[in-house]
């Protein structure tokens, strides 16, 4: 079972990148969770695409996702919605539109996240649903992980120290992997 986890944050001390690392640690032994990044993806510009084609970082990420059994979006929440850099990366991944099916079509996608606020990433997770529907992905609704007050859940080095969150995250990853197994059967 091969899953790709994509952190939607560019920040070095990102709670969502830390949550992705913790998910890798808690994944079942038969699950390979590959950490991917949106670093290196420029702002979408149709002129740039027409003149130079897709940036190398976009092509590599598209191929990685196309070869996985499921995609996990580790989403921050900015102003009660999807962070601009993360949405921008997904917009690039949908180019050209003829390739959307290869990258997203029917692909199981789980959305989870961590936030310093009291609501986790509730609004951001909900905002992803129309995007995923438009891309033809198959969102998974089997569980939810919204880490609230993430500053208390992670230590200064970005390690997940909250035992309850670790337990819920482990169950989430295992449940999503089981779902992906069923989806590919």
C-alpha cells in the first residue's frame, strides 16, 4: 500500500508537515506513506505554462500522485479556508485538464490538518470538498483528524507529543489505508 501525504504549508516549522511526519511514524507496517511538498511550485500562470510547459516540481508531484493508492492532504487553514499556496499547487496539478483523470480521477483522498486555533482545520477541510469533487477524486469520510491548539500537541522540535492525537492519527491512517485497499480491489 503506497500513500502520498502532501503538506500544504511552506513554513519550516509547519504543524501540518509535523502531522505528516507523525502519520508516517504511526502508519501500519504494510503502508508506505511518502511525504511530498508544495515547495518549488510557482504561482500558476497560464502564460508560463504555454511558453515553458509544466514546471519540473509539478510534473514530479503529478507522477508521484498518479502512482499511489491514495492521497492525504495535510491542510492548514487560513482565514477559514484553503491556504492559497496549497490551492495553487492543486491548480497546477490539474494542468493540462486532459491529465486530471490520471492524477485525481477516482483516487481516494483524505483531508486532515492541524491549526493553532480552537477549531482545527474544520473550515479548510470543508472547503476542499468542492475542489475534490470537481477533480473527480473520491474523498474519504471514514474519520476526521482536526488537531486543535496544535502548539500544545507538538513539542518545539515538531514531534507529536499528545497521546490522544497520536492514537486518533494512527487509526485515521490505518482506516484510510484499508479504504484504499477496498477501492483498488
